[in-house]
């Protein structure tokens, strides 16, 4: 019940175009427990203990996902589910029994979490809905990356009125991305040329999209977007180029990943990115050239010094990083058009 209540709203957020509903019709985790094959204490900070846990599960769950489209409904069963990953667990300690006030849970990005399963249509065939299997795979991968993969995390307070603000993921800065142009894009049309557009994001939940340029394999967009980043060392900018199709699902022309760690802070860089058929090299079957995407990137990543949230008292020190990337210290009482006066931030 807990999984159903928490996951179904997320599935609705990640629901692909063409799918009207994604809900569990059956959900049981079975009787086989997971195995913990190793535990390492990675760091010990005052008030916290961080552990990395080797987690393996080859269970016998009964999971059936009811997939509804505008034209049909098809139950999809997850078979032979296996999970191999490293779980990071952070315990926030307390002086009161049970001595732990909150727990942080996340999956480490490296080594990449491995979640294997087979999709089987109940009373039908997956071929009845072309592309459905890939859409479900992409939805599962996006959900895990955006919600569970470090630095993203689930924070569970274990008491009443527990302060978990230091454990929650906070914005670190922003990245300004200009999608300049594409060159020699792959043509997916039998008649004419592809109608390309670009989708870009750091977190799959917060996607941006360019306009569509019709009938052009060398499009020029020159559109600028701002993406929020939480962790420069582990996050990436994902850029996907699609061919718009008014009758069927849009086809992906190529995809590329740009690590934030490769970017120079406060520097504008124009980068040519070679498009791939998939970010997972094990799934790359078509090794033909898919063209080049040119972007202009300017990251603004201040050192993570605290900035008082507007309206907070100086004593409470409610901390955040402002989107404009300005920072503040006790000696600096002005931040843009805001100034610290009479115990609070005031405009002007």
C-alpha cells in the first residue's frame, strides 16, 4: 500500500505522451527477502553516520501495471525482477532513544544501479502497442535517476518535529544552456526530412524543450534555457533530439550527456556534441553517424556558502542558494535589490 500510494503519483508525472494512465493492478513483493552482501562506513561526521550497503534482490514479486492509451488497454507484468545496486544510507543521530532521528536513502550512481526485468503482456502482445516496451523502460530509468539516484534521496524522519533541513537536497546553482544548432541529423522520414526539436534537462522531472523546425536536418534554434543543478560532481545535462510526428509517437534522433564536472564555472563555452542512439553502450546497435548538436553553456556554481532565505530571521539561519547565484556573508548585508535591515531581508 505504501509503494502504491507513493509511486503511482510519480508514474503519473513521468507518464509518456500517448499513455493516458499508468497504475498498478497487482502489486506484491513476494516472499524472497533481499540480501545485504557488504556494508562500508564511508564517513563519520559529527551527528551523522554514512554507510554504503551492497544490495542484491532476486525476488518473486507479482507486479502488473495497467497501461491505458487512447485506443486500448493492456496489463503489463514485470517478470524475473533482479536488483543489484549500492544503497547509501545516512543516519542522523540523536540523544534520545532510538538514537536516530532521521534516515536518508539513495542509490549510488557509480557503479550504475542494475535493475533487470522482463515485460510480458497479460492476455495480449507487446507488439500490439509499438514502442510501449521502450517507453516503460525509459519511464523506470527516469524515475530511478530523478528520485533515487544520488545526489537525489528519500529523507525519512523517525520522530515528531524532526529538523531534516540539513539532509534535504538543495540547489547549488544554475546552468544557462543555449541550444544553437544541429548538423547532419538523422532523417527518420520516408518523404521529406525530419522535423527536429531538442529536449534538455538535468533532472527528468524538469524538462525544457525547443521549438520544432520543420523539414530540416541542419536546424538552427538559438534558444536559451536555465537549468537548476544540485551537485556539480555527479549530475549531467541530458540533451535529446526528436523528430515530431503528428500521427505517431515522436522518434528520437539522438541523445548525448554532458557532465557538469567538465564545465568551467563562470565561463561561456561553445561545445559540439556527437549524438548517440543511446546512453547505454550495451544497447547501441546502430553505430551510424547521428549528427552533431552545438550548445553554448555557462554554469554559475557558487561555493556552497549559505544565503538567508528572504523573510527568515538571521538567528534561524534558514539556508538556501538563490537562483541568481549571489552569495552572502555576515559582513555583506546586500543581495541584489534586497538588503538586510531590522532583522529581515527587505526590498530596495
